[in-house]
C-alpha cells in the first residue's frame, strides 16, 4: 500500500502522514486532529484542515459573546499597528475578520477610509450599531474577493488580526489579499506566538489555540519565511511583550491550577448567565451596571497584589515573549 503524503498548506512541501507531532481531540466536535510541522517553512498545522464557520456565529467559543455585545477595548495585538505602521501611509483600509469593529473605529479616527468583512453576521451588526460604519459586510474573503473584482476595488492597506491561524487554505488567503492590494500597498496583522512564555500553561488549560478554532501555529521565523515565499518586501515581524498584569493569570495557574470554575461562579451571580460569565472579564462587567462588580474588582486587585512578587521572577523573560506576533509587509 502506498504511503499517504500530505502537503504543507503554505509552501506545499510534502510530509509523511505518519510523521505527526501530536494528536488532539476537540471537546467541541469530538474530532481527532493531528499536528504536523513543515520541514521547509516550519509552519505547524493540524489535520484535518477544515474550518467550521458556524462555530463563531453560534458563539460556541464564549469570547465571541463579548464581540457581539460590543464590550471589548482595543486588543493588545492591534496596538502595534498604531505604533509601527508608517504614519504617512493612509488611504483605503480593509480589515479581514473585523470582529466587533473596535480596530476599524480606531483606524477611522486615524484618517483611514475603513472597510471590513467578517463571516459572522452578528459581529457586522454590532459594528453598524456601535460605530455607525456602513462599509462592512458579512462575507468570507472568497466572497468579498469576487465582489471587489467586480467593483474594481483595490486597497492601500489590508489588515487581519488573529485571523491567519484560523485559515484552512492560507496560501489562497494570502494570494487573494495580495491581488486586491494596490501596488506598494501594505498588509499588517497578528497571529498567536507558539514560542510565547507560558505556552505549556496556555495549551494545558485553554482550548483556544487548538482546532477547530486555530489550525496554524507560527513562530517569528515561520512568518518571515512565509512572506518571503509569497514575494512580499519590507518584512517586519515583532515578538510582542508580555505585560506584568497579563502574566498574572499564568502564574496563578502554575501555582494553583485552574480556578476558572470558581471565578465563573462569582461572575454568574452578577450576570445570571454562565456562558456570558465565561466570556466577560471583570472589567467588562462594569458596562452592565450591576451590583457586585466592585467586590469582584477588589478580589481581583488582591489577587494581582499577592501574585505580583512571583511575576517579578520572570521580569527578564517578559520582553518579546508575549502571546502574539505582529507583522507588517509591503507588496
């Protein structure tokens, strides 16, 4: 019997199907996935490589509840765009996987003409309701690509934050993005950093960086190789820092294990909704204007105060070891 060969979804380098690194059974769909690593570009990916769009709109992942209710602040992985992106570059910006539109609203305030797409219809409705941006569409990139070609639309900047790791055909994704980008146009975005500090804690206690949510895992080197293979220029990839405050939940889990059940129980007393309590941070609950939030804030402050000395033990490792990689490259 002929050995089965699979191919890297980015550079198409062949890999023996038996040469997987690990297996994972998703609690969301009971599907077994196998992880592989490309010998050429070092991309890590999961098979079977098949996205399930309904998971996002149906809020299978609780974090999307906060997207739909417009409770988030600008995520830390979007902040580098406003720090590193050339200040003299404006124009028409398309955000792929625009979520609740918080990044689009900030980009609009900085002078960009903003457009956005997301196959999650609830997120698109939230953008129109909260930010009054009308050039947003409930489409996949494939659908919008055809729309843009028919309308002769081109963009000066195309962004996709925490999107590339979800793709089941990343090669095609990058080709479409490049095709609707103006000459000398830019792409920018972020992906999870597989070499982040506390990666083993993240993977042990959370399912977010596994399929069918995330299919691809990147290192800084992998991203640089991928953009070179796709003939982009001016390639810049930044390993973001891990803040002292963001390190505390990892220290907590290292010392005490998973206390999430207790935390969700406390928040549920306020929200009366367990799924929302899994999605909301304590700070988010202030927007609900319900009693009991102040007590939770005090408890969180005490927790941070108690664990801060332990975080200081890692102070030298926090720089450029954060959970995300930011990139910007030119066509």
